[in-house]
């Protein structure tokens, strides 16, 4: 019995099924960007760590948020 692996399957050009949609590019943030987060609220980006993470000041706390930035939106 074969087990399903976590790797995505390749799409054959002769397949009648649509290929999977491409992943959207990760949003880029820079210092002093105003952002909102679903859990923490409004904040300001204070540090960007090589497109891997950002540190955001939400007023009462500072949080390090890593990619993908699913709940972080630029205002």
C-alpha cells in the first residue's frame, strides 16, 4: 500500500484537469508601514528580518510575525 506524501504532484500537459493555481507572492513590508492583524489589531512595522519575519509594535506589545503573513494586512 502506497502512502500519500506531502509533496505536490506534477501536472501533466495531457491531463484533462486544471493545474493547481500558482501560490501568490508573499506581501512585502517595510519599516514604518501601518498594518492590521486579525488578533492584535493596528500596529506599525518596526523591523523587517530578511523577508522571513517582521516585528510589529501594536502599542501594548511587540510581536514577531513570520511568513506567510496570513493575518497581517498593510493599510
